[in-house]
């Protein structure tokens, strides 16, 4: 029914145009501005739902394709489409943005129209990244993401926001320059910027390695992978709650998506030759960064380092596939690894968003993120305490929550590649439980820490709606991941068949 509708264009441009309308409305009628922003976010989510309901999971072909000439002189097109890899990430983006708007409802008093507009515009741009099938269109959306996030941290951030925004911008922009050079090189080789055309481009090993490294510079920073991860904790600490939510839940996933859309299919031989490098970086993130999280005193920093460790599972799942593919009978293990990485991305989107929102609830009341300033929150905020414990358990990988599913799939796949990879990956279940539950013990349980905690009020209906919706998503994905896995299955199998064939 919806296959011929321009759903992707609507999902991209509705929040962008709506964002500029909200911006133009100004702050004089702040209440109306907030309701308008929420209406646009909810409408965008509703518009995006046919991407799932009308999606055909039996084919790996791009669906909901829109293709128009844009800059004919350079063969650049307005070319959109989704498959089982990109579609779940678009739904995640539109879903999370609704709660970001609600979360900033009362908290943001300074220029609320600008704040809401920035998130709406960024939503459209991020959907554009996930749906672009023209490399130059992808690059435009990729770079455009930096602008609203730069403003969100720089205007509504903490005391060191200028340092954090400049560091965030320089890291991400620096990596993107190398990606642009690689895209232009492939344009001259193929005659177009068609990403699917790049997939079939014949490239020598030296060319592949250089292109792979160029992509790695961009995607590793965005994930972020160790050792180019240091911008993330600074950005999270200084960002307002909504900024931290979008940063962790969506923007980090764009790096993982880049590996699947660009690095693996365009440079399969280089990806296979350098898989040891990515696996090493991923395992260092899983183990070492987990220990770094264990010693943090700031709740936001702890969750930021936790995000880096959990995203290490994503890249591990993607690249152990090459070691598994060395055994022709173990293809199912490679599918399991990549699907596990994808499930982990979606799950982490829910859990990290919820964790940062929980910190935001406390910060809005006591204006402190220091763990030592809390204690005994469960006595004055029992409903909130229940939510925070639940999300902490999900973050630690408790069976029955979405946090367990992706990690378990990647660990199972790791056994097919190397026993010690699986052992090192599994340590995150111990380290993750250690730093998450250690934080919860000190913040939620025990005696009431101070007079400020004793005077706390439990969450209101607005906060309950946000946390309750995310808790439901975490629970449903943890108990019943099949609806997500089934839409990805054929696309990932097609990707593996493609990367299993050498271009040399």
C-alpha cells in the first residue's frame, strides 16, 4: 500500500521543515512552541511506521526507493532507499526523538524554540544518513548532523561546553575529510556516487586498504572506538540530557551503520585482512573501557564509558564474521555475529537513552551528577528507583532484557571465531554488572545521603511516560527479538554472500 509513497522524503523533510517553523515561532508562546514540536515529532514517528509495516523481509533489495537527479553534471542524485539494516535504525531515530522533546518540556527555559528546532532538524538529517544511497547525499547529511549537535552542546551545555563542542567537532570533522577523499576517488573509478554501484567496484588490495583506512577514520570516531573515544565522555558530561540521549542512542549507531554500508561491501578483502585490528580495538573497548567506567564518580561519565564498551560489541560482531567465513560451513555463525551487532545497536539505543534520562531526572532536582551526592533515593523516589534499577540491570545484560540478546548473540558467534575472543567478550557481563550495580547501590539504595535527597519528589506523569515507554521497549525486545531479527535476516545474509567473494 505504501510502497509507492515518498515515505523516506516525508520522514526526512517533515522534521526539518517543522524544525524551522518551530524556530520561526519564537519563544513568546513557549507552551505552543513545545506542543508544536511534540506534534511534529509524533507525526514523524507515525509517518515512519509504514517503513516497518509495509517492509518485505523476504528480499534484500532496497525498498521505498526514491531517485531523482540532483546535480547531473557530477552524476549526483537524490537517491533514497532502505533495507533490513537501515530501516530499524530509522524507526529507532523517530521513536527516541519523541521522548527527547518530552524530556526537555519543563527543563529547558532558555530559548526553548531553538532547542526543540535543533532536535527536529537533527532527526531529519539522521534519517537522511540512514536512507541515502548516493554517497554525496550521504556525506551532506553526515556533515549536517554536526551543526545542530554542536549548537545543542554549545548553547545548553555545562560550564566546559565550549571545550567539549570544539573537541567533538574537530574529532568528527577530521575523520570525515578522509571519507570524502575516498568517496571522490571511487567516483572517478565508477563514474557516479551510487553507493550500491561502489559495492560492485573492482578494487586492488592496496586501493581497498587505503579506502578502508579512510572509512575507519570516520566511522571509528563516530562509534567511537578505542583509542579515538576521548571526545565522547566530555561531550556527554557537558551536553544537556536530550543531547546525551541523541548522542548515545542514535549518533553512535551511524558509525556502526557506516561499516555495514561502506567498509564491508566496498572493501571486503581489506576488511578481511585488517579484521584483527578492528577485533583488537573492539576487545580493548569491551574490557579496558569497562574498567575505566568502574572508577568514574560522575554518573554521566560512567554511562558514557559504558556506551563505548557496549559499542565495542557491535564492531566485534561485525568483524569476527570474516574469521568465521574462513570456514565455509560456519556461515550461520557470521550471520549471528552481524545480527547480534545490529540487535546490540538497537538495544543500546533504548537502554542508553533511558540511563541518561534517569540521570537527567536526578540532575533536574539536585543539580548534581556526582554519585557521592546521592544515596537512598529509593526511599523518597520509589517509582523512579524501580525504573533506574531495571535499566541498570538491562545495561548489565540481564536475561529477559534487550541488553542480553545482542551481547549473547555476539558471544556465541565469537566462539565460532576464537575461544579467547568469546572469553574476553564475556568479561563485559562481569565488568558491566560491576560498574552499573556499584553506581545503583550508591545512588538508589542505602541510607538517605543528604537533606536534598530527603526532599526529593518522585517522577511526575511526563517522566513516567518517557521511562515507562522505554522500559516497555527494552522488555519487549529482550523477550521477543524475532520481529527485529526477521527484518534484518535476508539483508545480512545477502551482505555476507557479497563480502565472501574476493574482488581481487
